[in-house]
C-alpha cells in the first residue's frame, strides 16, 4: 500500500443546488477508494471569474490519499460526472467542478495535469477557503492581490 499524500481540492458549483452539490462532494471525497476527507472549508459565495452564469458556491477540501496524482484526477472527474457535470464549452456554468490544487509538495506539468494549479494564486474563490483550512499555503500578499474579487462566507 502506498503512503498517504496530502492534497487540496477546490470545489465549485453554480447550477442546480450548489450547496447540496458541494456537501455531497465532500461525502464522495471521503468515501472514494484511496481517499479520506481530512478537513473541509466553509462554503463561500463568489462572483464568476472568467465565466458566466449565476454566482458560485466554492470551498476547498484537504484530503489524504494513497492515489497518485493522475489517479486522483480521474477520481475527481468521476465524482464530477456522477454529479451531472457537463463540459459544453470552456468555463461553462457547472453542477460541480473539482480542481486538484496541490498534491503533497509535488510539482507536476503534464498534458492532463498541472500542480500546483496554475491559476489558484489569481482566484479569491480558491485562496480564501484554502487560507481558512491551510493558512501555511497562502501568503497575505496573495490574499491582498485578489482583495477586489467578491467572496462572502455562505
């Protein structure tokens, strides 16, 4: 059995029942083989960034996993699919979006996956919930840089 790696996953939804979708995603993350939910942030209402549609609800989950990064990505995409995620176009509104932000101390640059997530430092909807559960990963200057983006605890 592989040792556990700590990973952080961003969750977002703005179609259907977003709060329910995020809560169910937390359960799915805890029940998936090779995954264990360690901590979940509060839910946050945020304006869409580079996307249209209604406001999003966002959160971040800390998980412990025995999956490698690509297996974890596959697992996250299966959870999205189970929640009815469709990808009609880039940045389309969604029932559930799960993004792998961090995978241990690893740096990954492959055609399918880039870790740390390349845009996480530009998005308050990621940094604010990440800072709530893992402040060691978010510098005050990063939060200041996204302070103009609307984020409110739900």
